[in-house]
């Protein structure tokens, strides 16, 4: 069995978050969803668990930080090509997210942009030339960001 990842995110409005993640390509798994949580499937190995604040509190005494004011992580997903990167960022903006909360990057062999979901969680989206990935990237310090 392939290793899987479940990313747990606290959300303020579950239905809004479900609609947002569906708009950027996730599908809801009803078997692991209820009125306190939604399992959003990004791939056969990547799942995002959207948790109401009340549900989050059942996991332990861990405070919820306002992701609009600071970040603990940047999540990153690969995309098949540059247009797919642009497309998902545009979809995120249309669905109520914030496009490009971090600087865009274009190193030629690698291209990336980001979006924040309605709760401020930042998702980077990146395409990398498969040949460059196999050979090792050129000196990134010599390239500018977009």
C-alpha cells in the first residue's frame, strides 16, 4: 500500500470550505464526512480533512492560529504543466480564495504560484520539467522570481 497523507485543517465554515476545495479539484468522500468534518480527496494518496473548530478541539488542547495573520506551513502540490498551475490559482480566486499570497516563481525548469483558501491556509502549486527533476536543477539563485 502506498503511503498516504491526511492534512487536517481547521475551518470556520465547513460548507464554504467544502465548496472551495471542490472548486479546485478535490472530491468529498461522504464515508468520512459529517457535519463536523469533511474528507476531501486530492488523489489516491492525498486527503484534506476539513475540521470545524469544535471538531479540531477534540484532537487535543492545541490552539487554532489565524492563518490569515501567519503561517505554520506552506502546503505544496505538483501540477502537470504551467497552464494547470495558473488554472488552479484562478479557480481558487473565483471560489473565494486569495490568489498569489506568496511570490510567483519562474525558474524556467520550474514554475510555481500559490493560493490561500478562505481560512488562509496557503497551497503552493508547482510544475517542474521532468528532465530537470531527473538531472537535478540548475542554479536557482541565478534566476529571478516573477
